[in-house]
C-alpha cells in the first residue's frame, strides 16, 4: 500500500498533468491512463477530476478486489 507522502505527490502531479499522475499509479498502457488522456485532451478539468478519482479510489494492488477510500 502506498504511503501518504506518495499519494500526496501523486495528487499534486495529477493536478498539474493528469495523465502523468495516473501513469505513475497504474502504468502507461492501462485503461485508466487512456481514459485520463482522452479526458484531458477533451478538457483539462475532466482529466483532473478523473485522475484524482483513479488515484484516491482505485487500488493498484491486484490482490485486493475491493474499491474503497484510502483511509478506510
């Protein structure tokens, strides 16, 4: 599980460049990255919103199948 400092840095990067933050979390060949890239090209704000959602709520550990907030 990622530490709070890693998550904070990913959130800051996601606000500046949304696809880069998602790339750090899920990789550059993932569906999340492609959706974020498309949303960012269509509009900057939807890209930021989706990137924050992916970073905070979608867990990158393949063993954990539950979607939950990081503080739960």
